C-alpha cells in the first residue's frame, strides 16, 4: 500500500508541475517531513510555489521507486515521463522531478 500511496502522491505533484510548466522540488527531509515546491529549480527559492509537505517515509518510498535520470512509469492509469535530478539550495539538498 505504501508503494501505491507514494506513486499517487508523486502523480499529484507531477500534475501540478505540468499545470504550471515547472518542476517538482522535494526538499531534503526536516523533522520527518519534506517540503514540496513547484517551480524552476534554477531560480531562487523565492520564485518557487510552496505546495505542502509529505512525510519523510513517503518521500523515501518515492525515491526507492524512481531513479536518477529519465523515468517512464504508469501511475493510476496515466503515463508519466520525467527526469529526476538533484540540486542544492542553501544548506539542504533537494530532488527535482522535471516533466520530460
């Protein structure tokens, strides 16, 4: 069930990124939560749209089910193509999911 929840959560954020022509930016976990943003990872964080938090365990499941580089997967009957990369902002790392 955790895998299905992780993929469904990822799909929700990927849909947001498609709607705004941005990327999903999942910040490194803090206090067992990961902040989620949508925006251009090359821009300053002030330009990103805050989109909530997810539990760090759910974020770990998302990372286990995806890999760096190009990903293609079907989630809830919808096909998604995205590139997973890494960025660093101030003192924290972040994973970036960019629609491809």
